[in-house]
C-alpha cells in the first residue's frame, strides 16, 4: 500500500510541476529534443523532496541539469571499470529478446 501511495504521489506531483502549458501542448517541452527514453528514465527515478525524505535518502537529481550530472557520475564509474565488467559478463546470460521465462 505504501508503494502504491508513493507512485500516485509521484504521478500527481509530476503533473503539477508543469508550468509552461503552451510549450507542453505544442510538443516543445524540455524533453522534446531528448526523446522518450530520456523522458521515461528521468521521471521513473525522479523524487520530490518529500519522497526522498520519506525514503531517508538524498535526491539523485531535481532538474535536467542535475539529472545530467547524475547520469555522468554513473557513467564515469562504469567506464572506469568497463574492462572488468565486460570480462565478468555481468553474471547473467545475454538477453535474447524473447520472453522465455
């Protein structure tokens, strides 16, 4: 129940964060040039101050600028260990694209 409440809180707060309605309805919002994959990733992990406080964690990002910094930090670590990651193979077989589970 708590997780469902958190999801609905996120949805309604995100909807309420839109301030440039014309820009959004014209399809020219801040994610227009970035594409759907970036939009989905951004909002999937976005936390408001209240949500982060309830989870007792720091907000990973609060806008597109800090989202970019957050993603770069993750990539720096992965890139620094790329050879090890590729050598280890991730510990899981590669996906085949089918749902054979």
